[in-house]
C-alpha cells in the first residue's frame, strides 16, 4: 500500500481529500503545517505529498526543495488557491511533480496521484537495480582470500578513489573487467557511464569509429554525426580491454586524449573535448611490445600510471575450492540442477590443473560437470579428459614411489617445472635445491 501525506492548514479540505484518497486504497497521513509534515515524512515511508503553497510556518514551493533534497524518491504535488506563473515555474525547478489550483483542478488530483505513484515505483526499482549492480561489481564480491588476490584488491581499492589511469595486467581469464568495473563503482565517477570495448574485436577503421565517432559524410553510409565511446562515456570511465592489440596510429589518438582530453572524430576538423577516466587491460607484455616497436613507449608511461598485476589461478590455489562452489551455485541454478557438494578428489584434481584460461576456464569446467552430473555431488568422472589424466599420473606416481625413489623424484621435478612454466630458477627455489643441482638432476633424468 502506498502512503500519501496531505499538508494543509484548512482542516475541512484536508479531511475531504483524506476521505477521497482513502477510498482509492491509499494510506493517508495529515499535517496542518510544514514542521509537523516533515516529522510525518521522517517517521513514515511517504510516497507522495499533497502540499498547500501557503502555510502558517512557510511556503510549499520552498518546502518542495527541502523534501526532495532529503527524500529524492518522494513526489510532491503542490496545491494553491491563487496560481501564478513564477510560483509554478519555481515549483517545477525545485522538483515538484505538479502544481495545481484548488477547486478548479480537483478532478485532476486522483489521476495525478496515480501518475506520481507510478513514477515513485519506477524510481525505487531503478535505485534497487543500481544498488544490485554496485554490489555485483564491488571489491567485496571478488572471491578469494589468498595473499596474491587480496594484494591486487587492496591496490585497486586505493587507486579507485583517485582519477589516475590504471593498467590491469595478467593472463587471459584472470578477471580484469571485473576489477575495472569494481574500480569504477568505487570511484567518484560511479554514477556516470562505464563503457567497455575490446580493442582486438575490431579492425583499425571500425575501432577508430567505435572509439571516436564520425561526422556525417566522412565515409559511404555516414548519413549523420555519430558519437564514439569516449563521448558517450564523458565524465565516466572507458575500459580498453586487450589494449596491446590497438594499432599504432590509433595509439597516437589515444595518447592525445590522455594528454589533452581532446580528439578528432573521423572526418571532422574540429576537436571534441571529453573528461574520461581510462582503465586499460592487456595479457601482453607491453614492455616487450615496445622493444618490438608494436607499442608506443610514451603511451605506455601515460597508461601505466598505476599498474596492477592480477594473479593467475595457479598462483592462488587456495582460492580454487571457494571459486568452484561459487560457480556450482550459479550453474546449478542456470541448469535447474540440485547439486550441493563437490567431492574431495574433484577439488584435488582442480588444484593440480594448470588453468591456462584461469577463472573463465574453471567456470566452464564446473558448468560442464553440472550438466553431466545426475547426483547431488560433483565427482571426478564428470571432469574433462585432460584433467582426468592428472588422476592417472597421480596414481602412477604413488605406485612408483613404493619401488623406485628416482622415478618419484623425476616425476616430482617435472611437475614443479610445469608449475613454474619451465622457469629453472623458480623451480629450484620451489624444490629448495641449488640451481646447479637442478640442472644435474634434469640431465640425469633427461628432462627438458
């Protein structure tokens, strides 16, 4: 039920309006002056206020501004015995829903109430959706308690409230866009647009048009001026994913945006000025790309003002179980399944896998298992072939270790080498042996 407040010093009119509105199924509250009216709003969830313009302790037009500043979802319909244009204009500027004359417009009150209630409902739904969106893309919803992911989250929290350009680096599937949206939502630009574009998804010409827009007549089919992403995101945030794929001549235009806030639309001779924050992401080593002359060094130093390295999944093995259960909950809901647990063997194998696709790959594996499973528990039989092979290797290891220590050592060194992506120095550190010892054992066991 919606709540209506009538503020009017004429008791008879107030009572009459109250009866009429109550018959429509609304809950009605009454007040004879502004002070008591404001108390009613404070202590009750009021949706619409019917307020007289001239009251003993103030003016309804000014009161509208006070109410809207403190309770923006409340709609106010002003009632006046003597309407005048300046008051009406000021009332609408202050946020009034409408301004009507007593007596002459009485038949308008109920239809207006319904329209105001409809607007209140829409405003509340939008606010709720915004709240859900903020929650969805907040730092608190990023899963993981490992030191590596928490370090990245802490760095992102610190830079979020500044206006600094951010470069997110890391392997594919580590959650760069999730971090970018969380940074935006924690920033002073959170109420403005966040627009993401994948620089590898377009040809050079299409990417230029997508980012900067074009003037009518600049090319065949350009029948009207079109805004680009930078203009659409003005005062907000642009997320440039796969920045390392951007062609060199477009990098020059991006550099100009960062340095001056200006750029030229395709086919335009007049610059467009914008105020945007840029968050970029790449899985490439941009320093190597600079050496290979594929990326501008001056752009790198402008874009990497604050660089955050997102850890790969094999660097945060302790988070795998929590992530697996998170995806299990989502996938069971999406696939109408009732699976509540994951077997220990299943989790153990997930922790042994390398995860080249990181979190994205893990989600795909969980969803595949959910689709294949008919039980209430995910078991290893539902895992893909390449992960099941780890189980066979582990079993073989166990057998060999009982009879041949050298074979067990060989397998263990090979596993650590795989984990370290072939990095010998890191492998020696993880094994707790000297680098010369590692090379000797690799030669002895014919390992590469």
